[in-house]
C-alpha cells in the first residue's frame, strides 16, 4: 500500500482537517489552510520515496511510476499555490460578505486526491472514480462565492456540462469494456492488438476521448471554459487552469498511449483535429474579449491545442514534450492569474477588464513587466521560456513525420500572438488608467517573481535537468 | 579558446545585457551615461576582434561552445569574416543611436536605454550564433524590444506600426523554425558550420529553401512583403529607424548567405529567377514609389527596399563579384541609411515634422548640416568614392555575368535612385529660405557633429579603400563559392574568349580585362 502514500496522506489529512474545521469553525481557516499546504508538501515529499516510482496497488487498478510521480508533482505545486493565495483573496472580498470558509482548502485537498488517482489510473474504473472525485470538488469550488450570481452560475454550468461529459465518458467506458471484455489498460491494449479495433470499441474510444477532452477543455468540448473561468473566484480559476489540466492531459496521454496504443491511427486523427481546432479557436475567439479572465480561458484552450500536438506525435519524445509543456504552462498560467489577483482598484475591489490595465507600466512597473513576460511567454516568443515547450512539441511532430501539422500549428500561433500583444500594448503603450492598489502581500509578489524568473530566459538553464526528468517520466509509459 | 585568450564574444553579448538591466534601476541621466558607456565598450571590443581577426586563417574564429542546453542545442559562438563585418557595423552604429536619443527621448529613458542595449545583445548574437536554434532565438527575440521601441516611443500611428512589424516578421519566421527542426532531425546536428557542409536531398531542399525564404524575405524586406518597413520606419524614433535600417535588415541578407546559399545550393539555383524577378520589381517599383513620397522617412524607407534588392540580386548571381558586391551594399547601406535617418532626425528634433514641403533652403542657415546631408545623399545615389558605389558596381558586374537583363533593369534603379535622392535634397537643402521657423533652426550642435562626422568618414573610407572591408570576407566568399559551384546556373553573358583571340592585337587583350 506504500505506493499510494501520497493519496493516503492527502485523503486522511483532508478528512481530519474537515473534522477540525467542523469543530473549530471558520475562524481558524487560515490555520487549516497552512496545515493543508503542509499536507500537500508532505505528499509531494513522499513522491521522492522509491515506492512512488514502482508499484501497483488495489489489485492492478493503480500504478505508481515515474510518469505519475512527475504529473503529481506539478499538480501538488499548483494545488498548494491555489491554497496559499486564497485567504488574502477571500478576506479582501469580505466587504461583499464572501468569507473564506474552511472547506476551501479541504476541497482542494480532495480534488488533489482525485487527480492523483487520475494520473495513476491503469484501469477504466480508477480513471472514472478519480475523475469524479476531482470534478465534484471542482463544482463546489467554482460556486464558492455562493452569494455572487456569476460564481453560482459558473458552478451550475460546470456541474451540468461536467455531468454530461461524465456520462459520455462512462458510456465510452462501457463500450470499451463490452467489446474488449476488460477494464484494465493492459487488457484493452492486448485485446486491441490481438483482435484489432472493432466498430464498437472504436465508438468507445471516441466517447472516452470526448469525455477526457471535456476535462482538458479541448475544442470542441471547450464551451464551459470561458464562463466557468470568468465566474469562479480568481484563486479557483487559477487552480482550474493549472492542476486539473495537468491531470486530464496526463490521463489522456496514458489512455491513448497505454490502453489504446495499438489503435494509434484511430485516435491520432481525432487528436490532430482537436489540436488544430483548439489552437485556432483559442486564438481567434480570444481577440474580442474584454475580460482578462475570459481571455486567459481562451489562452488555456489555445495552449492545450499545442499540448495535443505533442500527443499526436506520440512516442517517448512526444510524451516528454507534453510533460515539459505542462510544466512551463503551469508556471505561465499561475503567474498570469496571480497578476490578475493584483488587479484591484483603490477601494480594494477586483477589476477584470483588460482596459483597466492601461498604462500599468507607469503605475506598477514590476507587475507590468511580469505580466508582459507571461504574455510573451504564452505567445511562445523566444527568448522567453514559453517558446521552448512549443519547440519541443513541434520537434516531436516533425520527428514523427507530421510536418504539415507542425506548419499549420506554428502558423496559427501567430494569430495567438496578436491578443497577447494586445495586453502588452494596453499596459505599455496606452495612457495610464486609474492605478491599482499597491500590493499588500509579499507572498503573492514573491510567487509572481518566482514564476516570472522561471519563464524568463533564465529558465533555459533548466533545460538539461527538465529534459532528463521528462524523458525518464515518459519512458515509464513504454 | 581563441587568439585573445578570453571569451570576447560572450563578453560582447554580456556587457550590453547587464548594462541594460542596470539601466532599469537608475534615473534618466544615469541611464543615458550607462548606455553610452556600454555601447562604447562594445565598440572597442568590436575593433579588437577586427584587429585580432586573421584573414585567411581558419574560417571560424573566436569560437566558444558550452553544451548549456544539452541535449537540444548548445551555446556555441564563433564568427567568420562576414559576421565580423556585420558585428563591427552594429557596434559602430549603437553609440550613435544612444547619442542621437540623448535629448529627443524624454519619457521613460531608463526603459528606452534598456531596450536598446537588449537589442544590441540580440543583434550581435544573431551574427555570432553557431548553433541553429541559438540563432533562431536571437533572431526572433529581437522582435520584443523593437516592438516596445516602436510602440512606446514612436509617432502617431505607432501602435499600428508595432503590430504590423511584429506579426509580419513573426509569421515569416515560424515556418523557418519547422524547417530548422527538419534539418536538425535529418542531419543529426544543430551546428551551423557542419550544416553548411551537409548535402540535403534536392527534393527537400526546395521546401527548406522556401521556408527560410519566407523569413528572410520579410526581414530583408523584399517586394511584396516589404510593406511593414515604411510603416515601422516612419513611426519608430530616429534611433529605432537607424537600427532597423542599419542592422535588422541585414539579418535577412546574412540569413541568405549563411543558410539558403550554402545549405541549399541546388534550391538556390532553382529559385534564382524568383529572387531576380522580385528584386527587379523592387528596384523599379519602390524607387518610383520613393519618388512621390512627401514624408522624408518614408522616402528613405522605400529607398532601403530598393537598395536591399541589389543585395538579393548580388547574392544569387553565384559569382564572386556579385556576392562581394552584395556584402558591400549591406555594409554601405547600413552606414548610409543610418546616417540619412539621423539627418532626418536632426531636423525633426527642431521642427517636429517629417513633411518635406515644410523645409527648404537649409543650406543657407545650416551649412554644416547641408554638407553632411549632401555627402550621405551622394553616397546613397552611389557616387564613385562613396561606400555604395563599390557595392552597387560589383553587384551589377556580378549580375551582368548571371543575366544581362537583370543587370539592365537593376541599373535603372541606380538612375531612379539618383532621381529621388537628389529631388529630396533639392527640396530640403536648396530653394528659398522663406519659412521663418525653418530659418530659425540652428546648425548642428557638437553632439550631432560627433555623431555625423565619423559616419561621413567611414562612408568615404569604404568608398576609397574597400579592401579593408573586403579582405576579412574574401576567404568566406571563396568557400561559399566552392560550395555552390556545383549548382551554378549558366549565365547569358559569360564572355568566352575564343582560342584564336590570342593572335589579335594587344589592345583587344586589354579590353578583355
């Protein structure tokens, strides 16, 4: 059972903290938050234990390998940051009677357990259970501003559409089970390799991929993303844009490469379509946005498209490029949302319009510089680090012989550059709007600075180490 | 290590970068001083490498290589004679850009200086890079500071111009990245000198060539993808225009000579007529467009497009004269167009308009200015004794060997060039000094003289004794010619001296020389 140590720590810890919260009340939320961060850190440390790299648990439903450990590390970092930034955010909003309740960190912890199960799943059942645990916690988190109609709308929308996606996924699972006779990934792989992919299993494959594409917010299952991102409290949006994406993509990769490996030709065209559609739609639809949170939602759709190019390339190179991409993506996206958290007018109210960023470079030069770094990096302009993962996925695609895909994807990235430039233009070229309130939290500023340094050209120094780690993690799948 | 015993190229990259970072934390006056000092230090180091460079020695000198980004690419630097001359051009222009912005830039000086210093690092990085992807990173990264320079410190339509500049150049380059990935994959190395010796399959060469062409043609810029240039030039601050015209445009030509020609000789021959056709259109069309401009900067921008067409014609002639000429035009144009933009900047700072009709009769009240402006005008026209003459003449001689028709059309460009430049000069410097605000303009200040005079002297130096500049590049042109010899298309004007000509009188012999 030692293989499941990270989930054990988080799961048991979450239940204990829930009890503590019930008895101690919301006054001790800050304490509970910090205890949760400690738990996440402990779970993260347990990833370094040898047992987290080899081992199968629950009778072949769960695997602890290098691949899962890498994805979990990313997920835990994102989760910890989502907990850390929450108390300040909710206490500021308290003027509008949104108190941080102690459930927030607990829900994040439970969501992390679910995501851990997702990336470690080697059976359709663990896959589904993990995914549902993560989703149910997320629905509540999206609606956490329960007296704000936008937040409740986001929660409801997420729930209804998420339930639909779960249904689709479950239907696909049942078809796959029905036509291959097993729910285990290796069993499905053997069966498809031996008997080929029948029509029924093909339907199952399409439904499973659709359900997972919904979780990853890939086109054409992206519709919920802008609304949910806009309505949910900003720390929750930051969380949604990072950790669950890593989990969903890691799961999608394991299902595609592991379970459906022999049916590569069948899923590759789906993934290619979804990749190109995500890149183009994420870029074009973002142009007209006026809310920074909606814009970042489309930006995340756009980025998932690039990640899927790495998956379409397949092979250890492709998977390594996907993991590398997610690493940098998490840093860029969390950094960008941390900057959004800084957008408060003089009265402390949050503002979300892009126009309010006008002239930020004169009022808050440091924040503007960090934001510009994230934007150029998301656009994939060298020498910022965001260029490198794009380079890797295209390199993998070219190696796999998918040159036209690489050319189209790369050319569409120019469309995306346009709206990232728009943010930089607003901050640097436009006349100053009323300035934002100064930053109160050294912690948030520190986190923004750390993320900005990572995606700055200094990040390139991490290439040898990260390449080795992602390659080792990717090899675990083969 | 190299002949100097320390990694001078890294130092040249590092000093402006660190100085730029430092600029962000000081006040305006201090930032100006830091920037000037850093660019002067780089200029000194540029002179040092020029002096220490051994012409005819190893092709690649001052090499450094650290596998910093293993296993993908390495931090590999090194220069040949061509890169050397372009680096010297860059470090020579940079202190002038800083000095030219000394008083004309008043807002956000520290950021301005930081952007320029970053720009310098990236530009010389492009010429130094010996690794495919390191080159790409330097090549693309220049977009960010230039975007900010145009967008923050530019003129009226700066935002439109900055977007156009950024997206045009980015779209050109992204396809090149895919081609680079393919090449690195096929050749198994990212080392540029090795790739220059690699023979790619002829069928693939055409695609690769087109992908690189997409990037370099935009950067160059060639007709019809030149339209970003007039906009960017017009809106950029003076020093930004100098850098754009002086150095950024040279990256396109450098790319052709470093990648397209040696790596894809067959494809270069295959597409020779594409280049010739576009260049011929550019020479005639943009010269005519320049003739009707009312905005000084726009006129010079169009003249840049016309001059760069000489570069592309010269490069694809596949002979020594043409390539030498193209390189000389690149260097000469870097100096002369930079100087012309500075001339425009001088009067723009006084009257704040670029409209040609607002000036007139400047030779009366600004004689020093009129003299220097005339020198640069004549150089741009290609008067013998000035820098452009050498390059344009050689390029035309090379073009004649490749195709007499190309030489014929290109030569009309020289005539049209004389027309629009002299017309510009007449309208600005001559005529009646009847506008009171123009008459009140003071002549060049000491600072402006310190910028213009060295430029004027180097233009004359390059025109009178071009050997100083051709010598370091000779070996590289030879190895390039040896590399592309196998694909050289037959010219229509190769003068073949028949065997019996040995019998004809001595005078005919001299004619054949």
